[in-house]
C-alpha cells in the first residue's frame, strides 16, 4: 500500500537519478530510472548483493497485517526480514540513509503483551543497532487507502466506512496512504530533523 507510492514519488523526483526496487512481486511500472529486482526469499540477500552497492537512500516498507499470518511468520516478516536487509545494506553501502515504515505504538522495550507493538519495537531496535549515519522511523496510526483495495479484514472495512466521520476530529490519528508516502519520501530525501516521527509529526510534512 505504501511501497508502491513511495516508488512513484522517487521516480517522479528530479533529485533521484536511479531507483532499485527489491520486491516480492512485479510492480508493472516501467520507467528509465527503474531497475526492478524480484526476490521471493527475504531471509537472505547474498545472491543479489550487487544491487545494494552505492546506495544513498533506502526506503523499507515491507509489512503484513496482524491476523493474516501466524505469529511466528509475522515475526519473521517484521523483524527477521528487516535484519537481513539492513545487514546487507550496511555491508555494501555503510553511508546510506535508512528509512523504516514502522507503526504507531511500537514498543522498543519489547515487553508489550500485544504481538504487533512488541514486534514493531523489536524491528526498530534491530535497525538502530546498525547505526546508519541517518535513520528515520515513521510510526503512522490508521492509514486510509487512497487507492481502493480489498481490505484485509472486517475491522479495516469498518474503519474505511467511518473514516469520513472521524477524519476532521482525529488528524493526529489518521493519514492517507498517498500522504504518508509523500511525507516518508520527503523526510528521507530532505534529511529530517529527528529520528522517530509519530503520526501527528508525519502530517506536518504535508503542509510544506
């Protein structure tokens, strides 16, 4: 939902000369700047290390919804995949800026009884241990899909229906997918002033 929009922001930016997209599926986007690498195994990137060389800026958007996969697989996708990606990038492009799409409520103490917040916090801790020169972590709350999609479960169906009602009163809690992608891209490119951005702080980048 976010990665595809970040990709379009990068391709449309005059400040970006080349984009390497490492993805599980084809984007069906064709652009002279774009080199697309399809990778099913995100546990290990050794065979495609060459694509991690000379990278200035990385946006990491891989995620999965709670309840869509078993807890062990959720942990693997959320934490282990990130660890593998960050490790490879640090080896090949140690001066890169790393931008992570995390989530509101991420618990870096990793003591939360809620798997989602605990694993998101663990992912942030994993990234920070690599000590990239610049690291940006975004923690959005409810993301309203700018492009209509099949919602992952009933809760998201209800949130989408109710969104127009609570939008005016909960600007610190909501953001559109298009707005989030724009802010995410801008924070990484322009070198944000802080490391962690909560939903309300992310929205400020849409005003500039």
